[in-house]
C-alpha cells in the first residue's frame, strides 16, 4: 500500500469503523474528542470527556465497541484504505495540521477526509457556489459569472460536483484559470456520481484542484450522503452563495447550515425575489443580499490570515482551552 497512514490516523479510523448492534458512533463527537489534549488516547480507553447528550448516549456504545468490535473494525479500515489507495487517494484527519482550516471551526466536523488531487493553503479563502440541479439557463449563466468574478479576486470556488449550478460553477472556474475543489456525495473510490460529470472531475484534478469525501472510500450515493455532503461544503468555505434553489433544494439546506456554522450566507437578488425562504433569511439578517461580486469579496480576509486562525484554533484545542 502506497497510502501513508500514521498509527494515530489508523486508530481514529478504527474508532469510526466500530459497529455496535449495527450502529456506529457519532463521528462528529469522535472528531471533537480527538482534537482535545490526549483526546485520541482517551477515546481508545473508552473515555468521552465532552459533557453533552451525544456523549452520554455514545459513551457506553464506545466502551462496548472497544470490548468486542476492534477486529472487525480494523478489517473494515484495511479494506477501505486499500480501495482509497487503488484510486490514488490520500487521507487527512482532525489530528493533522493540513486538515482544512475552515472546517475545523464547525461543531459537526468530520473526523477525516479522503481526497484526490491537492489540498492548498489558498482553500482557506474559498466560497461555495451552490444551487439546484434543475437549473434554468439564467441560473447557469449567473453561476458561471459569479465564479469568474470571484476568481478574479483570488477566491477559491467550492461546490458539490452535481448537475446544474454546481457543474457550471466548477467549469467556469476552470475556464477562468482559477482553483476549485469538489465535495463529493459518495466515497472517493465509489463508482462516480453523477457519471456525466466524470470528465469535469478529471479536469478539476488536471488543473490542480481536489475532490474531497468525508465518507468511507467505497460508500455509494445514498439519501443521507448528500445532506451530509452539504455540511462539509459549507464547513470548508468562508461562506456560501446560493444562485437558484427551491424550498426543497439541498442548496437551501446548505444556506441554513452555513448560517448555523457562523459562515457567510449570500443570496442573489433573483433568488430573493423568487423564493420566500430566501427573503425570510434576508429579513432575519441571516443572509446577505448580493447585487455584485464585491458584496462578497469585500467581506473576505486573506488566505494566510484565515489559515493562521485555523492553526490557532487547533493549538487552543490541543492546549485544552
């Protein structure tokens, strides 16, 4: 296996792979616990120091899993690492300095990401451009224009590699010579979904971008994977700009998640005029109306400063503060 894994990374993955009565532990709880002083060691001893309802529920499950599920968990980890290695993927965890700076600050952060391509310090200054899969021609044009204008201001563009708005944002970024990364709704080694965007994924990698996944490498698309993908698309960025989204769209969910994460939420005027949910977010001051790309870029810091803030957060967590 060419995939380099440290002993600590392997232990964290093993905790994530524990199954207790068909269920798994709360991964975000494990991620938060692993970042604290001697956190991984405590988890491996069945200790959860967090004072929360999730910890109370998971503590006996963790102890039960450690008591009899380690062998099966390690076998699962070995299989998943082999699958990731086969497609040339790499691993980053909350234990590592190069874990995305923006993602580290949210409460429901994933314990690990498998990725293809390259992580980059510039990703700290990123914005997600999201919207419906059933996009109008006008929506596709607005997504592409927004991506191009943000790229002109050295903003990295993130999205979910779905049909419609996502694909338009990724493609426009590449055409403009910018950097983009895609947060996938499947495992990094699973059959590609949607298949029609496989060439776009290849183009992202060829241009030096990245594909990220918070799931086990072999995980197929499922009803639950796409809402969870939205968490990471929001978390890895400074904010999300929604181009076109109905009241049932995943992009609406991402706007809500971004607001909960304390991220910036940008809604373009045509969306606000058409969708009551968007108008409500603006009325409640949970979102910012965008009439020009400067409404976004004027609120962003520099990548190095953002990255430094993320590293400071990690140091505070390790110091138990």
